């Protein structure tokens, strides 16, 4: 899943949510879609955490400054 961008994963997740909310799919297929949605959600979360780590550190006077301090 690492090859999917955040935007691609989010779009796929939104599609899965709409399909599940529709309620017109068989239970076994709904479970598969739910599991796929959980994978996509984790992937999006991981990408956001990585981006947060990059944003929190900014270059200043040739040194990385952590703004959480």
C-alpha cells in the first residue's frame, strides 16, 4: 500500500465508506471492504504522521528546530 499517495488512499477510503453506508452489499463483502478501509485508514494516518514529523522540524541557522519544545 506504500505506493498509494495520501490523496489516492483517501479517495478510495471515501468510496468504500459510501458503499458500506449504502447497505446494499452482502455481509461477507462488507467485511472485506471494512478491512480494506481499515488498512487505508492506517496508511493515511501513517502518511500524516510522517508529514507532521517533517513539518514540525524547520531549518533555522543551518540547524533543525523542533517547534514542539
